[in-house]
């Protein structure tokens, strides 16, 4: 794959990561998140199961995309070494 396409994929992942983190932050401030938090605390108090809030999932997805894009920016994809053919 050409370096330009690799850079494009990394930029898309970076933008997606920022979008997910911003979306998680916006959701954490909304009334829907407050209601979800109250429901999760109630359900956890009743049955003891662990639950993950939606905006925490957004934070996790955004962080994974940002880390992946940073890794791709610095390391990238190195092409495989070509092996020499023996003359015979």
C-alpha cells in the first residue's frame, strides 16, 4: 500500500477518534446520560452485574482510534524485505 493511503487511513482514524471522544463528552453532559447513569446504578444495586455507560464506550473507542492512528503515523507499514534470487 502506498504511503499516501496509509497516511489517509491514519488521518481518518484520528478524526474518528476525536469525534468519538467529543461525542462521549457531549453525551456525558446530556439528560439522556443522567437517566442512563441512574438506571445503571439501580440495576447494579438490584442484580450486582457490571454495566458500562454509553459515553464511557465512546471514550474507549475514541482512545483506541487515537492510539492506533498515532502508532500508524510513527511506525506505519514497512514493506517486506525482498529476498535475493540465487543465480544458478
